[in-house]
């Protein structure tokens, strides 16, 4: 009997992360597919910073084949791949570092290990690389929340409201100006709403130029049998629907 189950691995990238969570929610709720979520160590940290951990834990709420696993926890479940318990393995977003390891045969993280075992077991793999350029040749990424120091200096606030209200005390005062400590931030955006002057910003789009080596690695990955490269998060849905129907 074919199982409608997916192993979805998240690596440490902010690019496409929040949209990937939208896609995972859609796949679970609209396609009625169980998702095991596996996060690399930095995948977990970036998910925290980008404020999506609560949503991810609702997607993978702890039921059978709906586990939420971080870092080495996921290694205990790689045998499911060998036994073909998953219909598809998805790595999205996939960092340039993860792609480089995969194409060079390295399997030392939950992401690269699941890829290696899926490849050996003939399970289709969908990968969303963070370094696929757009039509203009740029990579589009997002920033975590940050304080625009120029706004704070211009306003010279006597009291920083976001500093007072932050639920995890993630705002420090450095040289008289607030700064978000990303080691504590949970991406809740309360600071954005609390600042009356627009001094805190989250998820701003930034453009970067891809490195030649990263583009070469993506091209090498695309030539692997059973691997499907997507350029945007919502392309994952189309691929999943086609693969589930096979």
C-alpha cells in the first residue's frame, strides 16, 4: 500500500522559508498528506528567528509520521527512507552548503543523510535551492527583524517601547540605541507593531548575486536521477501532486 507521507527537511536559510511553511500547511491540509518535519541545527535556529516555529509544530504535531525532529533526532528515522515509508523527500529551503555536500557525496547531516538514502532507495526527491537566480540574475532572500538605527537616532526616543514589550528580552541597548539580539529573537513582530516610528523592520527583500560554484552545484544536482529542482516554493505543490498520482 502506498503511503501518503512526506519527509520534509528544512536547512538554515531564511530565503523562501516563510513561504515554504505556507506550502507545507497547504499540502498537509488540502492534500491530506502526513509530513514529518526534520530541521538541521541551523534550520531550527533560522525557523525560530523567522517566527515560524509555532506553525511548523502544528504541521508536525507529534503523531505517527508527523514528528517534529531537530538535528540528530532525525537520524533515528532515516531507516524509514530505506523501507520506502515516505512517498517523497523534500529539502526546502536547501542552502548552498547542503547542495554542495550532496553533489560531493557527503552525508553528515539529517538533510544530506536523508537525501543519500532516498537516492539509494529510489524515492523521489524535491529540492528548492536558495541560490537559484531570478530573471534578472539575482538571488532573492529576506532579512530577519532588525532595528533601523537611523530612525532611533533621529527620534532620540527617551524610552524604547519595543525594548520594554519584547516577550523574550531580545532587544539590547548598545551605545544608547536598541539592537535586536538574534540569539533570542522569536520573530513575533511585536516590536514592529510597538514602534510608532517604523524603526523596526522584518522580512525585507534583499538581492544577492549567486556564486558560480553554487550554480554549478545546482546544475550537477539537477542531473541526478529522481531529483526534481524547483525554483519557487509553490512549484513544490505541483510536483507533489504529480508524484503522488504515479
